[in-house]
């Protein structure tokens, strides 16, 4: 593994840690809700079974498997093709920072406008990574039809 790839992977490992923290927080909130009689364990069999106290964290945890999947796809392609750049590393850190900020805003406030703004910054970083992958694909396809 190169130094560039290792530095590129650090924010993705940070995102994995964020998901772990959210899982712990959600578990604590769910256990507390059951112990307080707010919900029954069987309520968690339904997608909307969370008590009010844990709904935001539950939804935010779900968000961690939506847009980020595209960042991980781009990361895998860039690593596999040995094309990670310093700009990709910056975009990965913006992605991670955006995920942390988005989680904080969604889990701790009702400020939907701020959450949307943070999401846009985060999405821009992911779109940058996808754009880099797309330019690699277009470069190959552009040469695929040329005579050898």
C-alpha cells in the first residue's frame, strides 16, 4: 500500500468509526426506551418501531448507507486503478467531515435547512470522487474505438 492510498483511506476508516458510534448510541437509546416502557422489543421488528428518542439516530444511521455507498465505490475504483490524487484525499476528508457534521445536525437539532446545507457540501465531495472515476472511464472508452 502506498502512502497516498493510506492517507486516502483514513477518512473512510473515520466514517466506519462514526457508524460504530451511531450503532452504540442507537443501542443505548433503544435499551433505554424499552426499559422506560416507551416501546416493546417487538416494536423494533417494524421499520418505524423506534421510540421518539431514537428515531433521529436510527434515520441518521440509515443515511450512512445511502450517499456514502457512492464514495466507497469511487474509492475502490481509484485504489484499484492506482489513480488516487491529492485532490481525492481532500475530497475524502470533506466527505468524512460532512458525514460527521450531518450526523451532529440530524441527531441533535431540528434544523433541516442546516442539515441540507451540510449534505450539499458532503454530496459535492462524493460527486467529485465519482467525477474522477468517470473521467477515467471516458479516457479508456475514448481510446477503445481507436485503431491500434
